C-alpha cells in the first residue's frame, strides 16, 4: 500500500500560511510593507485583543483597481515581479505574492481600496480562504485592510500565542523598526484603543530618539559611499551601551531585517570598538545594488544574502572606523594622548574569590590578606574624594573607580559560585511586592529563574513569594528581584547575568566609602591580576596617564 500522497489544497495552504504568519506581529509587518510599496505618505495601524481580535492597517497610497482587488488574496498573485529575472533585481518590500494569501487563509479578511483617479472604492471579504462578497464601498483613497479572528480556524496555533500585552509589545517593536525605513511619512499606532505612537514625519535620527527614548547627545552619525555600497550609521558612543540589541535596527535596501549571519558580521566589527561594554543603540542602514543581494531566502523576508560578503564586511568596518576615529581614547586614557588605543579584552579568570566575599561578610581583615611584610607590584598613593584610588604602576598613574572595581570582583565570584552552589529554602519566605504588569510578565520569566535555582509562587494580584534561592544569595536578593522584575528592557534569557550584576552592585563598596589600606591592597591585587577593563554593567574601571604625558602637560620636557 503506497504511503506517500499528494497533500490536499487546504493543508498546503495552511502550511504555507504558517511559514509566513507566525503571530499577529507577522500580519502587521506584511500589511505595512504592502502600504510602503504602495507609496503611502500616511499609515495608521490599530490592534485589538493583541491582534487576534482585530488588526486594521490604513494607508493613503496608490490603492488597487477593482480587478486587482478581486484576485489580490489568491496564492502567488503579485504586481511586483513579471519574469524570472525580476527575482534578481527586487526593489520592493513584497514580491512573493504570499502575504495576503496567507493572511486570508487564517483569518476573516476585509480589504477596501480605491485608486485616486477612480470614482468608486471596492470592498472584498474573505473568510478563511473563501470569498464572501465583493461590492462597491466608500473610501477617499488608498487601502484599508482589516484582519479579524486571526487563527480562528487553527486553534492549535492560537494556543501558542502569548497574552495580548506580550503580543502587543512584539507588534510595537516591529512597527518601530518599520517606521525607521520611512521616517519622512506620517505614522499613527493604536494598541487597544490607546495611541502609542504618533509621528508627523521628520529626520531619521529624531525618529530614532523618539522610539528608543534615548537623547540625541550620545548618537554618532556617519554616511559613507564605498562603491558599490552606501553605508549610513547612527550609533551610540561607548558612553551609552546596552546588554541587549533591542535598540539596534538593521535596514538593507529599505528592508528591516533580522539576519543572524549579518548580525554576527556586525558584532565582530563592533567588538573592536565597544569591547565588553555591550551593544550600541542605533541604525545600520545599507544600500546595495539589487543584483548583488538575494532577498528571496526566507518566507517572511527577514534574511538576505550578499553576493560578496567580504566586500560588504570591509565596507561596514571602514564605516564604523570612521564613526570612531578616536577609538575610545577618551575612555581608557587622558585626553592629551595622541595615539589611538585598541580595546583590551577581558581575560579568562581562574581566580578563587571566596576570600573576597568573606572579607565583606564575616572575617576580620587581618586574618584574610594583610601581611606587614608583603610587597606589591604597584604603589598605592591615596584616595581621591573617597571614591577613586590613585595608583602608581610601571611609570603610569591609574585612577580607579573603587565601586566599579569592587563590583566587578564580586560579580566574577558570584558567577563562579553560582554553578557550584545548591539552592536553599528561606526560613521565612520573602514577599515580593510587584505591580500588576510585573506579575503578568513574571510567568514568562519564571522558568529562567527556576533554572537558576529560585522558587517563586505567584499570588493572585498581590505579589509573589520567594521560597528558595541559590545559597550565594541572602535575604537582600528580594530587593534586587523586586526592582528587576518591574523592568521590561531585557531579554528573559539575560536574567541570570542581570541578577548577578545587580547583586554584586548591592554588595560592592560605594562611592564615598572610606577604605582601609588593607582592603585597598586586596582590591588592587585583584585588579592587576584580572586585567579587567569594565564593571559588569560596561562602565570603565579606570583610566591611566603615563609619566611622559604628565611631563608634557607640565612642560617639563
């Protein structure tokens, strides 16, 4: 008995739709790209019920004739390509003829459209792939698309969709990225009847600051023509970096992309300039001749392939170098230095930090590390403003931030011990006072917390109970978790690192603390042994001035 069969058309259409329409944000992306291809100057997006109940996208673009509207939802119908060679010179965002077809298969779809020169608008309604009606309608110009009851015929797919707030956040992130492809046009976005974005049109940098919430001051901008490529970069300097890439947008030929290969290329270039400080916020905008790029490599058009990856890498590297002519010299040396400095990487650490934690917690200083006859490779000169350690080492003067250094040493100790420390129950469970919004997102983060060794029970609308935590943490971990869980700027997968950073910050010596000489020597020994450049949050630990620089400044040579 033969086992292989031809799939029925209904199953084939659902499979194809599933490749493109993963969640409500996917629908919004496809509809906005259609609007941009129609040369819209105003786009209005409305989302209700997280996008499952209704998505509405209006644009004032070219609109469709009645004949085109009648077939636009059918598979592989498109106005973007006519022949095979067009696939290798694509200049539009859409081209596959699958977006509206896929949306129509998994929703109740209504489209109203009118070309400016036509007398009448026309409306078509399609319910889960089947046309209900086609009739004259009312619309001044452009196109209005309404998508209702998304995945109503696919309960299995619908079950995987997150709660409306989570879906709205994902949708808004897509909209923000797409808005950067056309900052000169007008945008309006409503989520659950609340206006969350209003933009009348303007410059790319101004829109970037609006959607990221970052002021213009830390952004640097450069435009480079490196034939056959054009590179436009707007990136924050090393004074404003992040542990995530949420505020980093990549545009290739006006297309928002999320391409892992391209990201790795960028990050390897960034590493030279940002070191271990984190990632910048901003935009990488690349223009490539259409015949040198393939955009037909992903069903949802998130990925691209370059014909010559080596050349595009070199063009990007040159552009980033232009953006950072000083190559961070103001971070790691005094402003009088003339030469460019390369960033030193943090070295691998094999140090046992157990005594350091004890230093802060239990043991007397003398029993830990101090010996009257001990000699050091550095010379401690004093403390400035009870905050900065002044140290002489190999004919250079170091100014070291005592809080940042203390924090880094504790962070490395905590990171090492977390892998070896079992969890323990609190004698009295800790109450975490959390907002309603934090409680809604806690469910998503709880699995990551459990992997670390935390045990948290959620109380209905009243907070949460912390019952168990890794033994390296004391009761004050509750304070760290309360603050951290109220924030939504980080990826849940980064919780491990964020908790260790915040807890190390809590334990560390603070600005203004007066340190004993014994404690200072201990910190400095660790500093020169670790050779770390930054604190866990990415701030520099120190800068240094050479003897020759001081002599030059004082005109002694």
